C-alpha cells in the first residue's frame, strides 16, 4: 500500500487497477455506479448490501 497521496484524481483512479476494493451499499444507486466504475478501471471489487435480493 502506498503512503503518499495521489497528485490528481486521474492518478488515483488509474492506480486502482488490480487493487482490492470493498463497496458497501453497492446493490443500487451511487454504490452500484461506484462498483461498476471501479470494475471497469480494473479494480477487484467486493460488493455488499443489506438487500441480498438486490445483489443477486
């Protein structure tokens, strides 16, 4: 894990490739959009939500 802060949002987002990310409340809305975007950027994501049906 890096200890220095990214210089920009682009550097932060491109630095997520291959990283593990936990997204809470990811079954819908903003959480789903975040999980989808991080996945497209190459992050390895785990999504959790209180609604099991929504995650299926």
